[in-house]
C-alpha cells in the first residue's frame, strides 16, 4: 500500500510541476471576476437609489466604480 501512495504522490507532483496557467485563461477568470463585481456594484447602487438611502456622492462613486469594473471585465473576456 505504501508503494501505491508513493506513486500517486509522484504522479500528482509531476502534474503540478508541468501545470502552467495559460495567460488567456487567466484573463477570462479575472474578467469574469471583474464583471461580477461590476454587476454587484451597479445593483447595489440601484438599490440605494431606489430606497433613497444613499447620498449623491456615494451613489456616484458606487455607480462609477461598478461601471468601470463591469466594462473592464467585459473587455477582458472579449479579448481573451
């Protein structure tokens, strides 16, 4: 049983050593995360606006940051 565990660990180590990130996959992942954060920021801005609970400055900051994140993420996903 020890030899099976050792060979499994060796195979896993070889997979980890030869596994590299493709820059395009990294762009897609980062773009997806940015897009989701942007959508969250825009939804949060809409909720604050609808409830009349946010100041104008706060709504502008959240809305602009949400839009920047959203369009940056979409651009990264589109280019990858």
